[in-house]
C-alpha cells in the first residue's frame, strides 16, 4: 500500500498552489498557527509564523477569549471584520463554535454587527 497519508508524509502539492507570504495573505487558505510543522516546511512558512503550533480548536478558544473581552459593539464588529480579512477559516470556525452567539451579541443581547436601534417616530 503506497498511501502517503499512512506514511505521514504530506501529499505533493501542485506547482500553482500558493506558498509563503502569498498563502498567508489568502484568507481562504490561511490557518494561521494551525499549520503543522510538516505543512510549514512544504509550504515555505518557516519564519513567517510564530514557532508554536496551535490546533484550530485552540485558535477558536483564543479568538473567543479576545472577542469576549471587547466592551462595545463597534469594537466587536471591527474585530470580526479584521479576523475575516486575515483568516476566513478561523472566522467561520468561530461562528460555528458558538452558533447561539454567531451574530456577535453583546452581554446586553444586542447584535454587535447590526446597526444600532433607531427610535421610531410615534
């Protein structure tokens, strides 16, 4: 059986697949610190990421902690937009990890990403 996944070696990548900084600038492919040591070697990411490898679950926990420390809805919106621009996969995992709070609700229950409520004329 010559399955590369069984041997632990990563499958060869197509020559057109982005590597290095180009890969990190693509939010659809960027996993941040969740790239394994082997992936970092193959994809030319050594020295471009912090040395510690995190799991994607650890990343979600860190992102949720940072998000929950923000005080107002504007800060939460900016944080989520920035996260999406940098790392779309982590942004999606964050939303799916906490579906009840996927609209980025604050402790008051208002949605962080929506416009502030308007006062209707009576």
